[in-house]
C-alpha cells in the first residue's frame, strides 16, 4: 500500500462493497468494482492524484474513486486527467471549477 503523506486525509470504501461491509448483506459480485472515497487536503496536487490513478490501475479489480474536500466532491480520474475545469458536486449543486478548494 503506497503512502501519500498528509495530502490524503482518509480513504474509505463506498458503493456495493462498502454497503456489504457495513450491513453484512451480500450485494456485491465478482464483477463489482471497488468504489473509493478519498478525502484530500488543500495541499493535494494533480501529480499526486495521477500517482493514485496509476496505482489503482494495478489493482486486480476495477476501482473508481472520488475526491472529497470541504467544498464538495469530484471524480479522481476527471481531476487527474485534465488541466481544464472539472465537475464538482457541492451542497449547493454542481459547478464547473478549476480548484477543489
């Protein structure tokens, strides 16, 4: 497991596998992907997000991750893969933004 320093505050599991772990009910299948929730600090840059994406590609299962900040959340792949604005979901609705903070 790679160490990402203080830029990554926490990593959790969501989706069907997270539900299964929390509830004890079998809802996932061998084809289920791994949904990750990564809480990041303002110091987390795109270079680190690209490294995380590269690491996820090495896993034996399909993995999808969202980045969570105090402002809202967005797709890790979208944020890491573009220099333009990304779609961020906030408590006030969706916005296009270049910064997650």
